[in-house]
């Protein structure tokens, strides 16, 4: 499982010219799953995400997490986080989990996230979304369950 995190002043998701999600200060996260992901890793990654100290404190040091700053979260599904570009010029997505299983894990991810954080908005799984954001910093961080937990 991979989560790409961007600290934002605001972010939104628009589908067919209709805004379906919008947040102010917080994080925009892109979430992708691979073939071996399961609910247990989702739960661990939610905890890692929420505990990550990436926001500045009064001295400007990154000591605060999303809960400490009462920030919002916008969660967007993103299978392309598993793009394999080692060969040729066209990315391969064979390691990306797709279909019903990916949708189920994404829904579970958002469910767990919402039980632990009260300001969560989401995109729409599988939709052609336009994602808008105003970065803060900018700061972008990638969490990869393979690197963190070995799976």
C-alpha cells in the first residue's frame, strides 16, 4: 500500500464540473494498493498516517501530526502510485490492485480513517477526477507499506 501525502492550504475533487469534495488546511492523500494488500496493512497505514509529525510547531519544527493541528484530510484513490517504469517508456500497472478488491480496500481505508479522524473527505473510486490543490511548503511524503512493514 502506498500513500502520497501533500500538505495543503486547500484541496478539492471535481467530477464532470461538479465539486464533490473540498477541504481547507490539512493533507491531500493519494492512496494506492498492490496485489498483496489486506485490511491489516490498511489499519497499520492509517495509524502511521495519523501519527506522522509533518506539521510545524510554534518554533517551525515538524513536531505536530494532523490531529494536533485539527487539519482536514482529502483521500483520493490512485492506482498509478504502483506504476512500474523500469522498462520502456510506457508505465506498467501490473502491480496495482484493481477492480472490486481495490475498491473494497479503499472504502475500508476511508472507514478506518473516519473512525480515527473527524474531518475526512473523499474522492470517488474509479472516477475521472480533477484534483485541485494549493500546496503548503510544499511538502510531499510517500508512505510505502513494503518499506515500513516489509509487506
